[in-house]
């Protein structure tokens, strides 16, 4: 039971809400204005154009905003960015600095009382900083002393498994590869990453069914799709450039179906960001059919759709299912058909919150179209049955034979710009043996085979005192993870917490007995090693590996690149490493040679990564080759619908992003596309539910989550009536993370169920 409140949570202060009309369209002139205003105010007018013109150009840097791919060929000046990409860049290129003087002026306690918005706005960290045991303020420390301290603490541990090495998804391929290599030479697979809280359910579900944990489509497939289904995703805010691809689908005669508890503006109507003439127009209708599903009603909905398909197939054999594909390429079809018979539509329907005619219309759209792409993000993965959600999506595609051909397939839309690449580089707590064997052979050491901790297990281990050193390569662990107060206790238990970061965040303030902040170069900054400009490489959501090269002068001469920081730690920690860490990190081509030698798909890495647009990694599902699965075929699976049972006065809560944040980095206080301005402490409710619970617009409430008799509380939220299904509510991450119980997570993938929290609402 955790009803306490410490500074691990953002302050419970209101900021002055204003409600506006919900805009009719996404992107367009308001978005451009908002982006420019943000970039100019953060970086100054001089830097703005230089910055924007280099985003996502083949010789520029990869936008740190999201992992949506860039066109392989044509890229327009100023076009391959979006409002939120521009904001992400502005955050990094900000002129504000967090210097040693800043830390001397503000104590850790004082900073922890600031809001996340204020913490983020304070700027870029300019020097390595150390918080001594029982000290009140961080003090500057030399790099050498910082590395020695880490080495000393790591070598003091009883076992390498007492250290945790977290990664967020911005880390480049080169840095990630070296990092996992160092961690494995140190002797552990404790490499949890943000993916554990993100698309882990996609990886688990896709590997089992299709033999690859990544999506199968390319950007070009959107030009050839008959139907694109966007389920559990809000691209207007989180992947705005995806709207262009959806626009292309429409232009070519395809249809869009949206399945979401909220009518997200970007999906309903949009303006092509790459066509300035249209910015002033009223926008284009994007979604052809919108299914306003209840939170976690997706498996029930997909089951009804498949039952209706089966019915039609029985009435008119050969008109619905792709029998040839099913026979030659799949396994488990009969079991799926029998399983579908065991459910009745009547029992499934209430979970969806939809009417049968609506679902019939959706099933017709699916029946009548053969090239189908399904896109999804956190609305599917962050549920107790997150893996079931993904596998049910695969079932639907397999019945239609809609995978491994043009205009069709799976599209899990990744979050962080290199989260997919980090996995490819071996950032994983459950590495496969062939990969470990390749490392052992290349670097002559014994790699640990025992699986390490994922995010949830890492928190539990630190909480129990089984892990004592935490190192974060990027990210903001305390704010991104579930069960904020539990996780805070876990971090406070550590002997040492270390963060490699660009900007100040709450994880620097909720710390172990000792703490270090190691400031690194950002994506947009020039990386000089031995006086030669280096570039790094990243992999986008569709498996294209390409280079990223910053052009700006680093915000401080004391910053090191992430590869250099890994090298420094490794040299001060490992006693018997045969690797020449300094040499490897003085010329990143040498790191890429090692990647080529140990990871499949990177032949001629240094040559191919220099080609405009980079290269595609191999993808078996794209070629309709499912041989890597356990049966050698694509697997149909039997999946569980939601088991959430609400008692009287209970609601399901999903914790989502506003239009003005990048995960835990709060750019601003507006959620423009939802008409909620200048306030984050809101809870969106169905107006009928408000009536029956005697709540009025702007009432102040506390949110209490319920899990197996335990209660957790987040105080001070304002009730906002919104178009959302009955018994469903929404609020923002990270304010509500305190409500997500550490034990409430997806089966198999262990992803925290941040979209399926059971709450009650108490008026205060
Ligand atoms: N500007 C910006 N861009 C970002 C990010 C950011 O914070 N800001 N974050 C990045 C990262 S790491 C990620 S993972 C992605 C996240 O991208 P999204 O997954 O789009 O982000 P969320 O805000 O979590 O939105 C989830 C969507 O799923 C819907 N949803 C919730 N529960 C359910 C459900 O049970 N069923 C269905 N069908 N829908 C549901 C919500 O209404 C919402 O529209 O974006 C990446 N890009
Ligand atoms: N309740 C709830 N919780 C969630 C989610 C949710 O939807 N609901 N979403 C989950 C998801 S999808 C994700 S991916 C995680 C995100 O979890 P994280 O990846 O841990 O969090 P971020 O907020 O993306 O990390 C931001 C910090 O990264 C640092 N940073 C930025 N750029 C760089 C860089 O180039 N190098 C380095 N070293 N550091 C850098 C900055 O210091 C910044 O403060 O949160 C998860 N948590
Ligand atoms: Mo994510």
C-alpha cells in the first residue's frame, strides 16, 4: 500500500487551466507556428534555420523525436520534420545551461520540489557532477575521478549481478554496442531498457508468431495498401510524419480505420505537412471508420471481427480467408477456428463498448480488402494482455494472407528514435546464445549466459537490496517507471546511481547514497575525436540503418560522447579486458567493424552506412519467410480478452501523452489537440459517468488505484468531460505513474500495464 507522496512525484500544483475548442485538424499553420515559436525561444533565432534544415536530411542528424522512417529517396528542405520533432530538437539545442554554479545555487531538495517542466527548462548539463554521501548539493568532479569512482563501486560488489545498466532509446548503435559489450565483460546481462516499458509486448508477440520481433512493412507499403488500421496509437502527436504516409494511402485510393477510445484529432483530419499550399485549408478527412473502443476492449473486438469473417466464409466459401496462404504458410488455423466457436458475440460485445452494426461494417472493410497494414503503439502493448493484443492483430493479418507482400503487414510504430537499433546491438536482458558466442569469439572472454533483469525485475531487485549500483545510459528512470514511490525507495537503496544525460531530470534528484551525472553530447552536436568529425548510426522503425551527424558546436567543452563515456567506465572497471577502448572510440569506423563482425545484416557496414539513406536490415517476415518460428511457419495463437473487472465506482484509467511532452520531458503545459491548455493535472471522463458519480467539470478529485487489496493515490486532478467510452478515463504520464502497481504487468513481456489501471475517483 503506497499512499505516501515524496518528491519522486511531480508537485501537486495546478497551473491555471484554460479549455479551448478541440481543433478540427492536425498539423497546418498552427503547428508550424507552435514549432517555430518553441525553437526560437529555446535556441535563439540564429540557430533555428541551421537546426531545422539539418533534421533528417541524409547528411544531417536523425531527429530524436521518434522512430518513424524518412523517405528512401526524396527529402524536401524543412519538410522531414514536424512540430514535435522541432520541439525535441529545441529541447536539446536550448541556450539554457545547467552549470556547476547552478548546482551550487540550488540544493537537490530544492530542485526536487520543482515541476518537471521547470526542471527540463533549466537546460543542458555542462560538467560532470557528483553528489557525495549525505551532501545537499552536487559538486563538479573531473571525468577521471568520476570514472574511477564508478569502477571502485562496481568492483566492490559481491557479484556483477548486483549492478543494473539501463538504456533509453536515443543511444546510437555505436554507443549501445560498446555499452552492452562492457556490461557483459563486467559479467552480467542486467541490461533493462525503455523497450521493456514500451514495445516489449510487440517483440514477444511478433517473435512467437512471425519469427521476428520487428515490424514487416516499409514506408512504400503505405502507397500500396488497400486498408490501414491504426489501433492504440496517436500519431498526430507522437508520430506526426506518419500522417503523410496515411495521406498517401488515401491519395492512392486506400482506406483508414481507427480503433481508439479517443477521437484523436490527428487521425480524424489532417493537413499534409509537406504541402504548404494546403496548410491554410480545412484539412483532409483521414479516418474512414472510427471505432471508439473501450480501453482494453481490443481482443474482444478482434475476436468478433474474426467470428464475422468466419461466418461469411462459411456462407460463401473462398471469399474471405486466404486459404492458400493459410495452408502453405501457417500453423494452428483449426485451433483458432475452434477457439472462436467457444465465444459468443453477445458475451464479447460489452467489452468493446461498440454496437454490432459498427463492428459488422468494420469486418466488411476487412473482408473486402486484401492488402492490409496494421499500425499500433502503446494502446495495445501496455496492458496485462498486451502480448495477446499483438498476437490477435497477427491472427487477423494471417487469415487474410496479408503479410509478406506489397501494401500489407505489421507496423509496430516505435517510440524512441533508436530503440530498435539498441536491441539489434544487444541491449537486452535475455540475449540469444549465438549472439553471445559471436561476442566471445571476437573479444576472447566468457560472456554471462544467465538472463538479467528487465525494468520491473531491476526495480524489485534494488528494492530488496539485491542490486546496489544503477547506471542509466540516457532516460529518466524514476519518472518513466511504474509505482513511483516504490521505485524511489528502490533507487534510494542503491550505493551509487549514475546517469549519462543531456538534460537535468528528476532521476538526478531521487538518488542513491552517492550519485553522479555524466553529461554527454546530443544528436545535433558535432562529435570530434582526434580532430576528426565522427558520425553515429541508428535504425528506424522499419529496419533502415542510416547515419546521423550533428553540426552544432557542443554546449560545453567538457561534454564527452556516449562511446567515450562507456570507454572511460570500461577502462576504470575491467581488469582483464583485451579491448582497446580508447582506440576503438577514437574512430567510430572501428566500432562499426566490430558490429559487422558479430551481428548479422551489417556486411560492409562502413561502406553502406555512408550511402545516402543507409540500408535495410534483413527481415524474414517481409519476405513471407516464417522459418525462424518454433513450427517453421507463421503461428496462429489463442488469446485472452481483458480480465479487468470493475466494481461499483471503479474506472479503467489509461496514462497517455499530451501534445507538449516527450515522455518525461515536458515541453509545455498544453494539450492543444485535446483543447486542454496550461494544465497537466486533469482526468478525462465520460459526461454520463460524471453525472452518475455526481461530478462536475473542473471538480477537484484524487485518483486512487486498486490492485489486489492495495491502494495507491495521486492527488489533485481536475475533472474534464471528454468524448471517451463509459467507465474509461485518461490522464497524463508521468503524473499518474504512482498509480501503476509494480506487479501489474503484461504476461510474457513484463511490460507495466500503464494503460489498464483500475481506479476510483474521490471528490476533494
Ligand atoms: N511528441 C512526442 N512523440 C513521441 C513521444 C512523446 O512522448 N512525445 N513518445 C515516443 C515514444 S517512447 C513512444 S512509445 C510513442 C508513443 O506513442 P503512442 O502510443 O501514440 O502514445 P500514447 O500517448 O501512450 O498513446 C496511446 C494511444 O492509444 C490509445 N489507447 C490507450 N489504451 C487503448 C486501448 O486499450 N485500446 C486502444 N485501441 N487504444 C488505446 C490512447 O487513446 C492513445 O491515443 O511515441 C513516441 N513519440
Ligand atoms: N504511465 C506511463 N509510463 C510510461 C509510459 C506510458 O505511456 N505511461 N511510456 C513508457 C515508454 S513507451 C517509454 S519509451 C518510457 C521512456 O522512458 P525513458 O526513455 O527512460 O524516458 P525519457 O523521458 O524518454 O528520457 C528523457 C531523458 O533522456 C535524456 N536524454 C535525452 N537525449 C539524450 C541523449 O542523446 N543521450 C543521453 N545519454 N541522454 C539523453 C535527458 O536527460 C532526458 O531527461 O516511459 C515509459 N513509461
Ligand atoms: Mo516508448
